[in-house]
C-alpha cells in the first residue's frame, strides 16, 4: 500500500473520530425549551420496565433510559422493547458502584463493559453514561470521555427510590417541573411500584402546565 493511500486512510479515520467526539461533547444535557425530559435509571427489569413502557406509549412520550449493564445483559428482550418504542438507551455503569471509589482497572471495566453489552443487543453503543449515585470527579469524567461517551449528571431527583408515597412523588415533581428540566426516576432494581403509580399523574400534571416532553443523550 502506498504512502499516499495510508495517509488518506488515516486522515479519514481522524476526521471521523473528530466528528464523533464533537457530537458527544455537544450532546444535549437538558430538555428542549418548553419541555421536560423523563429519565429512568437502574433497569431494565422484568416487573417494572414494561409497565413504564406501556404508560409512556399511552401518552406518546419518548424518554431516556440509563441501563445497568448487568441488567441489560440479563434482560436483552426488554432492552429491545425499549428501543422499539423509540426511547434513548444509555449507560449507567456495569454493576452500579460508586465510580469515585474504584481503581483504574475497575473504573475502566465499569465504563466499557456496558458499551459492549448494549451494542451486542441493539447494534450501537450508548453515547452517554450517567454515573451512579451522582458521584463523579474529573478523573471519572475524563475516563468516560476517553471511551467515547459524555458523562451525565442525575438531573432533578424525584427521590422515588425512597418510596415516600405516590402523592409525595407527584407533588414534588410537579412543583419542580419547568422548561428544560430533566427528571430522574428508576425502573430497577426493586420496589418501584410507587414510580409506576405516580407516572400517569405526573405526565398529566406536566401537560397541564403547558410543557411537552423530549429526550436527552440522543444522536
């Protein structure tokens, strides 16, 4: 192979990588103006994810799911259901540890393994990683970026995992629903029945405030 051809191949590769990197770094972290974004962490689960999908389908809403790699690997059929309904699929690490507590080998594994798992199921890698517990530092964020994803904060915490009661979840979300807001909910690991029960009321309340719905972390 001639030197000119090698140079041309390298140039195309570099340009392609640069374009991809720019896309990742400019990925939208907030909902579109006039909308809120519904996001779901920790799934997928057999019990709760299909229920949430059914509700979103009823209201014609597209959401964003941040999946734990081991759960996606255990339930690939549900991952495909999420994709088929038009929702964005992204990463929430492989086993849901606090990434700031890991050594470099463990951190690399938690970041890269879900990419492989998700790509094997839906044919494309996630473009964002939301770090578990909202815990990150510059090192964690830089390793996420080095592996072709944008680090994502948790957004506005619904505290649904505390199971405070359906009414409290609904009231808290509606109190803080405004243009550009990103809401954090959970469809895994367990005991998410209050989230499922609250979701229709939250959606209808958000609509009554004149807001629509959009996704984050999409290309």
